[in-house]
């Protein structure tokens, strides 16, 4: 449990397991697959879960535990269970909470791999799913069935930055006897804490802003201690989607600068969004920090008054074929920014969602999610505003 009375920015650099006998100031990296037990009786109790203690690398590790404690503290959760990636965290959540015949309601604007995992892969095992418009509260409510066990939202969404009303969805879920899970990758606890608005589970891809420099992959679920212990830990032990200690250590250190990075990158993203909004080659900009965004007021209320660090925009085009060619021209004209599907890096990363993150979806699914062939996503980093916009303008002005 987190140290009581401390502010979030203090917890981000202080919350961890206890120091070893060597008194290290920076959290230690424990590279071990096994642990020597003091006695057979203690070993038996630890493996049975009757006594705290590390037993095997697939089940837990002190460095991993430090990351879990720190993220839980920052999210205001009782506990956290980490995984090898963000998608494995979603898989752990589904395997821990759902069975054949259960039903899930999701936003149709979620990350493409999330839609495929829940809508296609889990369907093979008898889990039903419905996908609804992210911002239509009535649609969420209408989709709930007697067998609904989980509502899963992503706010803001990837890549169109749609924002959902977390409190309203929590009420719908709880009135139906279901749980609400929120993907908080885009906002992070630096801007948004979904549990304050009633969410039961907060999911993270630590690969993104939690790490912050595009170095490793990681995932996590923040929830109650009971849920982590009874639902997620058994899946981890059997399924083995374990977070590597080195990756945990990297993301643990990334959390120390999360607050200042997010605020700096958000400020740059706000300026880039405003610049794009005025560009003659841009048809539309998607960014919660702009007053033109449909959920602007809600976003500011839930996200500490800030819009986040991701901006998406459509290039002007007459049809989908031209839109794709024009989007590719903008991307291929860049000389500074990185053409990469990741996000959350200190370097600005630019991507074409329709052919990458949402490439495995059908055209109908992409259209439902609003992911057009002319859409470009910009995950704004820490470069100077003038350099970012000059590189984007290199292609935009020559369309």
C-alpha cells in the first residue's frame, strides 16, 4: 500500500518495496528466476499464498513489485498487477473476469488490437461482445444485457481522441452488476485518474507514456486488492504473461518523470493542434484541448484541464484513394519526425492508423471507428514547436 499523506508527484519517485540491506537509493534491479527459501515450511506457505514472499520469477519479483506499487499509488488504486505488454494486460483482465456466455460492451473506437482480441479472438471461446459509439451514453446503456459482466472504454481513444463520460459509464455498469474498465494510456495518472470517477479497473500499456522513451514493453491493471489477488494473479501464474524485471525497472524509473513529461508534451501538442487547425491542407483536427472538439469540456473536467499529447488530423482529399496518397506524401516528406506506430516517446512519432494500428480491421470496422485513409496521428514529443511544425509542413504545403 502507498505511504499515506504524500502527494502524487512524491509517490512517483518514492513508492517502492523496501530497500535491501545495502541501502540503495535508486531501486534495485533483481535479475533472478528463482528465490532461495529459508525452510521447507515457509516455502510451502509462500507457494500456497498463506505468507508473503517471492517464490518464482513467473509469479513475482521485487523490481516488478516496486513498479506495481508505484503505479497503483499514482492511480489511487489498492493494488496493481503488471504484464508483459498492454495487450497482455487486456487478455489477463478478460481471462480473469469472463467465461463462456458472458458479454462485454466496448467502444467501437478502441485500439484496433483491442477490438480484434475481444470481438474475434475471445468470441471463439464463447465470450459475446457489443461495440458502441464511444460518446453515446444511451447506446452503452441499450447494449447492456443480463449476461453483461464488463464495460470497457478507452479515453481519450486511439487515434481520434474521443472522450467518454467515465462516471456515467460507471453508473451504467454498476446498475447492471457489471464492472467498468478504462484504458488510461493516453492521459496517464498525470492527467486523469479514472477510479475517482467510479472505474473499477484501470488498464495501461506501460510501453507508452509510463516508460516515456520508447525503450521497453509493459502492461498493467490497477484494481482492488481482492480483484488483483483472486482474479488476475491466478491467470498470471498459469498464463505466464509476466513482466520482465528489466522492463519493470525501466518503466519504474520512467514514472519518476511522468508528470513533468506529460505536461510539457501536452503544452506542445496544444500548440501543434492549433497550428494544424489553421492549415489550409488540413480538413479536420482531433484534439481534446481544442474548443472545436465535441467533448472539450468533458475532457478538461476529467483530464486536469489538459488535452493530452496526441493530435490526429485528416488531410483534405476528394476520395479515400487520394486521401491515402496524400497522407503517405506527408509522412514520406518528413526529415525529422519519426514514422512509427508507437506513442508516448520524447521523440514525436507520426503514424497512419488505417494501415498500421487499425490495419487488421475490416474497412467497415475502420469506418465505424472513424479511421479514414487520410488520417494521420501525431504523438507529440519534446522537440521545439517550430521544428515539429516545419517538418509536418514540408509535406502539407506540397500536396
